[in-house]
C-alpha cells in the first residue's frame, strides 16, 4: 500500500525539478535555444525523454511554468483589487498590475528566473499567446484593466493601443532587467522589489497621462 504514494511523491519531485530547470535555462538562453533533451539532462534525468513524458510538448512545458507562478500572483492581485475597488486614481490600478508580480518575485528569494523567462517568451510571437491566454483567464487582471480604463482620460484608439503595448513592455522588461542585475549581484536603481514597483508605477502613470501630439 505504500508503493503508490512513494512513486507519486517521486513523480511530483521530478516534475518540480524539470519545471525549475526549464525556467532557468529558458531565462538564461532563450526558449528556442534549449531542447527538451538539455532540460532532462540538466534536471538530472537519465531518460532524455523525461520532459515529454511528464509535460508533452515544449508549449505544454511553458504553459506549466507560467501556471506554476500564477496562483500566487492572482491571490496577491485579488487582495489589491479589493482595496482599490472605489479608487478613481490611475496609480492605484497600475499598482494592481505591477506589484503582485514584484511581491511574488521578492517572495522567491534570489536568484529568480521567472521575469527573464517571461521576457524570453514575449519575444516569440507564438509563445507570447500563452501569456495572453492566461492573462485573459485571470479575474483579478480583468478587473484591474477595467478599473484602470474607467479613470483614464479619453484617448484615440490608436494611442490607447500604443500605450497599452508600452505598459506591457515596460512591465516585462524592467522586471527582467532587475532580476538579471540581482542574480549577477549588480547594483540596481531601487533597493527592493516593492520600491522598484513603485518607481515603475510612477513612470507608467506618466505614460498614460502624457499629452497626445498629432502630426498632419
């Protein structure tokens, strides 16, 4: 009767090692540069097909990495959204976008790889859809975006789309750069993840409230 739980425990541990190893290798080298075989070897698996056995395709593996972090981020954002529910200040809603990820990364210790992993995934037009799909499945994120839109000034559609893309790029790549600097023990402009989130929120508020210049 004890064989099945032991096997299950070993399987869970193997899956966890594969996920952690894949996240690190993808973050450091890029998704396209890392094979399932390399991940299996780096995770200490004698069977080079271990990744496929436990996760399926590389896309399935990437989705599993994203979802491994999603629960913590979602829980933190839900708490912030509840507090910001009646706010008409864009900064409160922008912090709901930014700080849950910053707090999650802070909770993982150093080094972390998820911010750099996300940046690598965002550079691939096909794989970034995984991030978008999970974002659209997040109730807290949808509530955050709705709250933010309610308190922003009227903007032309093309400007709104442009600034949405700018916001996304800033969030992904600024956190990835901070994560890289911390892993390399380099100096960073802000002393903590919380402070980095506050600084990024200030910048994004300025982005959304900036005047619109039109040219003929």
